[in-house]
C-alpha cells in the first residue's frame, strides 16, 4: 500500500522546481498561478535567488508548499495515495494534494501561516536545537524538568528514533542542551532557525491562523491524512481544521505517524517535494519499507 509524504521547512534549495517548470506544462501553469496568488514572483527566488532570500520564512514556506504540491500532481495517474502525511508545513501540502483544500486556498493559508509565525517570532523570540542519540522519553523528561524552573522548552519534532528537535526560549534551550549532553546525548546542536516553532511561544501565530483556517472551506480528502497533532488518520473536515490549528503550538509526532501508517498497511512511501529528509527519517523508523522520491 502506497503512502505519500510531504516535507516541511528546511528542505528548500535554490533551483527547486525549475526542472519541473521547464518540462511539464501543468507545473508551469501552477507555478505561474502561485506567483499571481502571492503577488510576487516567488519562482524567481526559487529558481535563481539567493540562499538568504529563500531562507525568509515568508518565502520558504510557500516555496516548499508549491514545489511539493506540484511534484505530486505532476505524477498524474501515478499519484494514487491510500494515505498521506506531511511534516509540519508539509501537512498543508498533503491536504491540497489529496483534495481536502484547493491549491489557491492552501497557498493563501500557508502564506498567512508564514506571516503569522514571523510576527510571533518577533514578539516571542526563541530558538530550537536537535538532540541526537537520546531516547524520546528522556528528552521529554528533561524538557519538563527545565520547564519547572520557569524556562520554556518542549520536545517539538519527534522525527525518528534518536533524533528529536526541542523548541523554546534561548535560556530554556541552553539549559536543556546542557542536561541532554550530561544525560548521554551524542549531540545537542542549536539550529539556525527564526524562532521557537511548535512551542507555546507560537501562541500568537496560532490565534491569528485560527481565524483564517476556520473561514476556509475544507472537503473530505480522497484518502486519510495522518496529522502531526495526534499522529492519527483523519478525513472529517472539522477534525482536520482543529488539528491544523493545534499544530502550531504542539509537537510534530512524525515517528508515530509513520508507525501508524505502516501498521495500517503502508509498505511504500513516496516523498513529494524538495530534498530527501523524510526518506531518511522513514528509513530509520522502519528499514523494511520501500522509500523513494516522486519521479
């Protein structure tokens, strides 16, 4: 059974989508439509901009979303998902690809999400760090311990066994990283990110995005979407919307999402979008399944 997965922020690179644009009329049409919706030529940045331009949250999130959705839809008859999931931002790509949202509405929500997150980062500064080689339970335990002292830090991304990302205030991250290393983590690596994504510090963005999501029309998707908030399959529009809103301040439960998809019959995963990050994560979650990118 085939599952399609969609990457999040961090998978972008200069030149992303250019080959698709040049060889596929549908891709060209969708990229041009995205330029019109956004009101600027995001393709100029994606295809030939600078890393600094592409790293801006307001550019990165729409760029990854556009490339991911176009990659899926340009597969034509080969795009036949029995289940789908996206990592953080990728959840929006998944929902559009399987028909729960229109491309236009999905892109507008992603742009709104990016702007809301940028504002939240400025209002509540924070950061993130990758923790390598420590059990999930221990990472959560240390985050809770540090939080009791008044500092903000949470387990934000459960990417795969032995690879988690924590998020919070600078002092919370610093204190947690020291404790993680003392507890035996192979690495506690600060990340170059604009803020504390998937933490309580994103509450202003959640409040802002909630109104936009609630006013957008969602439909029943063509297959279940395994959502980050609870790692479970969802097809009911109201549930999907509630989980999307909750996602901004909650953990990305990627390991569990993949495990649930495999338990429900997925034996082949196809990553649609830039990079190969999810392929690597899925391979570490369960090496017995087939994993590859969209052709």
